[in-house]
C-alpha cells in the first residue's frame, strides 16, 4: 500500500534540510552582513537557479577578483522567492466577513509551486500562509487561522492542513516553527492538541486519529526530562528543586537566525555576553511566538538583555498540560488505559507545578518563573489568560485573573500584550494580537466571566473594523487605541494579509451577529454611523 503522504509528494520539489547558512557557509554570511537585501529573510528564502554546490564553488573561485560584484553575483544565481501573485482588490460592497472569505484563496499555497533546492520544506497538501513577507506555513498561526476557515466553510482546506501537520510530526518529530529548513531547529507553542479538537468538533477528522502524532510531539518537548536531576535543564525541560519538571522555550542551534542574521549579530554585539548565548535566547524567543517582548528581557528597553531560556513560561506549560490531557483522553478512547493513567498523572503533576511556581496568589495572576535565579517574574502579560483557555485554572484563580485583566490589561482596543510601552518590541504595548484576544475571550467565557469576554470582543472588532474602513485590509497586529498610526516595533514592517487576524475576526463576527463591525465596508463606511 502506498503511503498517502508519499503519493501526494510525488509532484512536489524535494526537501533540502540544510539551512541556507549551512548550505552556503561563508557566502551566506557575506551576503547577509553586507546587507545585499534590506530584509535578511529575503536571501534565506531565495531560490537558487543552479545546484547550491555549483553556486558555492563559483563564489569561491570568483570572490578574490578585483571586479567581483557580490550583489550582481547573487542576482545572477538566485531568484527572489514569491508565489504566483494573486490579484486581489477590496470590494467596497463587501462586508468584513465577505472580504475575509475572499482572502482565503489569496493566502492559500500549493506545494507543487515550490521551487526546487530552496529553503521551503515540502508539504503534501495545500496550506494557508499568514501573508506579506511570511510565504510559508507557520505552526501556531495556523490554529487561529483555522478558526476562520471553519466559519468560511473551507473544510477541505482544513483537512489538508490537518494532514500537513501530521506529516511534519511524522517526518521531523515535531512541528517546525514554519516549513523552512532554517526553522527545523525549533518549534512554536504546541497547539496541535487544540487543532485536533477543532478537527473533531467540525467533522474534519477524529481527534484520536492523531494520537500517534500527539505522543510524538510530547516526546519532542519532554526530551531528556527522565534523566534530569533537581536544578538541571536540558533542551526544553527543567527539573526544579522539588523534582517537578516544567518546560521552557529552546532552539537546538546557537548561531544567528538565517532569516534575521545581520540583526542578531548586531544585537549580540551590544550585549557584552558570549554571542552564542544571545543567539540561543533570540532563537528561543522566536520559538515562543512572542518575538520579541519585554517579557523575555532583563532590561525591557534592550533586546540584547534577552534571557528566554532562563524562563519557564506560563503559556507553554499550559499548552503542554492540554497536550497531556488530550493524550490521556484519546488513549482511553483507544482502550489504552495504562497510557491514559500515565498522562493524567503527568498533567496533574504539571498543574501542581504551575500552581507552585507560576501562580501568584497575592497578585491573582500567572507569571513566568526565572528558574536560574529561583524567583517569579513580576511583569504581567496576557499569557496569564492561557491557563483559563486550556481549563487548567480553578474557579477562584479564574476570578482573580478576570479582575487583574480588567484592571491592568484591558485597553480601548482589546487585551494588551504586556503593561510595558516604549520597549520598541512588537509584543508590548500599545500593540494587540489576534491570538491573545481569542484565548482571553474563550478562557474567560469558560469560567463564566462573560461580561469581560464580550468587552474584549467588542473592542477588538471595533479596532479591526476601523482600520478596515480606512485602509481596506486586515493586518498582523493593531494599536489598541483610536489612532491613525500603524502598529510598530519589531524586526520588520507591519504585514497585511493576515492569517490569524482573519481567522479570529471571522470567528468573532459569527459569534456576535449584532456587532457594528458587520456594517462596515472597505474604505467607504464609518462604524457606528
């Protein structure tokens, strides 16, 4: 019997699992450090016109010439990667829902369009990209995108993406950050368990069909946990003084990121620390999905003080609790009672560890924990809602989180990411992000805090609608206050498209059919008039 993935991949360009930095070595470094392209990601995504080995040989034989032109050489041997452009013009007669529904084909990619020998990793089926400079599938983005795909009736596309994620886990042992070779050394927040619930809820696939992949993903995140002694860390696991194992974000490499090479070198040069320590923390911050935030920094205004690997994050451990609970539930369905008991016990130990190290009873919120300094962090972030989202918190804890979110994180446009402004990082105030709105809204609803959930929803839809009316588009992040300025910060310009904003907004519009956002039209109508 032919493996269905193998059959689907016959028409797709093969994988080059070496990252561009490894493949092109000193040539890659020179291109990035001389800023041949303004955005470091551009060269990492370029498609070679010849075999990479031939290009590297040609570079080495020509670079010493007095008339050697590096930029010309790059453009001679590479093409800037882009999928076939899909024409799209916002229709001023379309509602926001209709606009989003029309965007899905624009953001959908086919693996048969992959160039050969590039950094793109093959997938068996179609997938949705975020948009803008992000021309590949991203892990945690896709869960929030799927919320909208379902509302738009894109069941076949959801099924294709479900099987793509299963393929990635089967092939690489985890879901990479995205389907690029330079993302293989890290993942993103582990939300595949949440995806399987979505597949089952909407009749795409039974969640139990993916039990082998869920177990394999869990093994990836827990690698090395069984041999750790108190006070030790290995890869993504840390053993606390009392023997409880919690998790951190990590990356298996400690070099500059291919897609942000020059930027990482510059950051490390300012730090005063060994560069490879800074690179590792930057990469781990990228695995978190919050790249970047004062959340990970010793000095909230200085990215070079990043210490991601020293921190045990609230959201990561909450997602892993959900993963362990899901494995237990599905194992029981499959008749594997021994595994069901084992994973329930794992989940309970994790919940106890979260309560012990990440919950602050006095403040009434969850905080990250600095395991090397043995101290709980004090910077409140929107990650405090994730234990509610995965139904880990007690009723009393949820009530306290509701209170502190209302008092300290609620902004005119929705749920703030942190309380820090002026950091220059995009996962800080004043920016707001669709996934955090969804987890906050759904988490609060699950504990009966409907008033605050509805308030966040209304404020978020209003801020999205206002920009849609003004500029006829949806974007990756928003300034959470009435303004004509765009959200800023981070390593690249604001991107439009945008997968997870489309998904969350489409879902929320369906859940609130009376919101004024239903009345807005692209570029020609004012919400509330």
